[in-house]
C-alpha cells in the first residue's frame, strides 16, 4: 500500500555528498533492523548518448526508478533513500509516483563550494574535460537549487562525517 511508503530524496549539486550520505544512512537503518533501499539515480540514467531533448536522461531515470522501486516493494521494502538531483518543484510528484506513492521528503545537502570542488578534484583526473565539466556544473547547479528551493529541508554538511550527516538526515525524517 502506498500510504506505508516513506522516501527521502538527498538532493544537491554534484559533489555535495548525496551518494555517500545515502550509503551511510542505509547502514544506520540496517544496523537498527530497518528495511530500506538506497538508489543512486545517476546509475539509473547512465547511458550514452542521451537524447537531444533530454541531455541528462531524466525520462530514462524515472522509468528505471519505477521498475527498480517496484521490485524492491515486491520484496517488502517500504523506505527508500534516493541520491540525485531535482531541479524543478514540478518533478517532486513525478519521483513520488515512480516510487509508488507515499511520503517523499526532499533534503538538499549544502556543502561549501570549496569542499565540493575538493571532492570533485579527488574524484576526477586532473586537468580533464570531465573535471572541468563537473566543476562548472557544480556552480551552475548550486545556483539553480538555491533559486528553485524544491527541498523540504536544507542540511548544511559542514565538516561533518558522512555518518554524522546521515544521522542528521535520519533525525529530520524521523526514521
């Protein structure tokens, strides 16, 4: 039943710590015996080339999320942790529908641009086109997310560890 579904969407720019926080939250819940599934939305849309009309494969991501979430629901999962990006408020209901309904809380992880750029430099080859793209996108996306404010909560990550950020997320959503 959709009413017993609860999901958290960890939103933020590239390098904000969404995936790492999602994994940490997964293990916090699992350690307490709480069934959950963590889904890195980047992986649900990672294909090339993207259609010219959908440069980030957003429609593919939503179709894949619907299928994957359905499989998780079939085995009893009722709590979902999503790591990804929602740029527009109108998209929140599309994600909720793809998950099968229920409550969806959007939390934007807010890291400093310096911390984000350090993470990106550690993740990508120096002086690569990929690094340059991600550095530029982090600034662009940060501005978009600050402007559109699709989130229920903004969580500054500061100098906290992923486990501490996950604990703060858990406190916000009451799991």
